[in-house]
C-alpha cells in the first residue's frame, strides 16, 4: 500500500515537472510574440483608414507585408 502511494506521488511529480516545463516554454513564446507585436504596433497604427470598406483590405495587405 505504501509503495503504491509513493509510486503515485512520483508519477504526479513527474507530470508536474512536465507541465511546468511546458508552461515555461509557452511563457517564453508569449514573451517573444509580445515583443514582435510591440515592434509592429507603430506600423499598424499608421495605416491609412480613409474608407471603412477599404480599411479592412488595406489592413490585411499591410499585415501580410509586415509579417512575411
């Protein structure tokens, strides 16, 4: 009985370590994406939005150029 509990605790600790590692990786990726967004924000803000129907198309075109 005690051996089974220790085994289960070890399994849970291993799983916790895996989850913590994945969380650290996701956090780093999120930080990288945040930096990219901050770098690109001034470019996106300067987009000309003369007419609403044209604005969406222009925004998509500019976004494609920026994120190539």
